[in-house]
C-alpha cells in the first residue's frame, strides 16, 4: 500500500509541487546536496537514513529532474555523486522558507540547533526566502550561504546547478549530530 497519493496530475500547482517537495526526506536530501554533500555514503551518514529510503528519494529527485548523477573516481572505482540541476537549484527559496519559518516559529532543542540564510553579497542574515532583507538583492545558490551551527562555525556557500560546495579547501562535514541535523 502506498504511503501517499500521487498528486502529480492535480490541477492545483501547490499539490503538484508537494508531490515532489512535500516529502521530508526529499527536502533533507536537497539540503545535503545544496551543502555540497552529494555522495551516497556521506548523505547516508549525515541523514541517518536507511539505504532503501535514501535510494528511493534520490531516484525520485533524479526522475523529477531536480538532481542529476555525475561520475567520480573514489580511487579504486567509479561511483556516482548527485548534483543539482537548474530545476533543483530553483527549489532554493522553498528550502530557505522552511529554514526561516522554523527559526521564527519552532523552539530549537539546543543553542547549536539553528540554521540561518546568509546573503554573501552583503554578509547579512536574511528573513526572506528569495530576497536579501538587508540589501534587496535576489537570493540565488551562487550568492547564498547557510550557517548551520551544528555543522560549522562559519556559513557554508551553497552548491549551484552542476557544482559542489563548499569552495575548494573547505571540507564537507559528514559528522551526524542527531541523524538529521542541519
């Protein structure tokens, strides 16, 4: 029995969007790829997800056109990593909105359990999902960082379509905090 209905053919745009973006695991997978953590094993560790759960979500995001697979050599064999497509990058305001809403309305379980959206252009934390509330510039993956206090002491520049973040020389943290920590 399916866990939910297929909403992909609904006449409501929100229902069709939720068919792809409404699953918490899919949103967390997208978070990891925006953080530049697009390799299966690293995502699995960071998310604390079962292989089957992660495989289904990654396949669904690839099928929906939000992610693509890209080969890489791990030193012994060729593996696949997941990177954003332009369609996937366009989901950034949705993820930003969830972060901003949660910071505003939900209590954090600890002082470290916070995540902020930062506009790299002016360095300000923003309270809008698509526009910097300090300088008015539109937010894109290329000019936005997320600052997850459970990951790093500094904001992490986001990956954009076809790229990995963070910048070279800055490792992608894969240490899980509590399974799904930002």
